[in-house]
């Protein structure tokens, strides 16, 4: 899945991974960074090739909610075949498991295995 370039953001902004077909993980946890996150996701969706996987954990799962300012960009990635994976424990913590629009909820083992198999992880 992940294998050549990856983006991983954490802390107060976002997480993303991109490996061989192009895999990305994004985590978002600071409302003050909304404008930067919107720009980041716009640039992410403009990449060629597009990411294969985008993993969301911690507060980053909220990027997949209908109210997210970037949900349409992630819907477009999903429609293009990107695998959007959200941490199930995180979805439960924020009580949004049944609310995410694009994406699925594998366990953390799958997310970590995908990250570990990536050739590159970018931290934003």
C-alpha cells in the first residue's frame, strides 16, 4: 500500500504519508491551523501521482466529517481510488464513527503496518 512518498503531520497541524504508489497520512488537531490545512490538502490533491493511502488518527479523523473545510477534497481523492483510513479508536473517542463521509475504519495495526511499509514519511 504505502511505499514511496508519505506525509505525516502531527501536533497542532496535520499528519500525512506517501509511499510507492503514493500514500499519505494526515492528522489535524488545531483549529488555528485551518487555513494552512486547507492549503495543504489542496496541494495534496493536486499531486501526480495521487496518494494511495491517507491515514487519519487523533483529531485528524475530524477532517472526514461533513463539516470539515477539506471534506470535498478527500471525497475527490476517495473517488480517484485513494484509501482513506481513519483510526477506529480515535473515531470512537470523538464519537464520530458513524459520521465520517469518505473513509473506512481499520484497526491501528493496519494503519501502523501500512506506515511501516512506506518508503518515506513526511511530517508537516
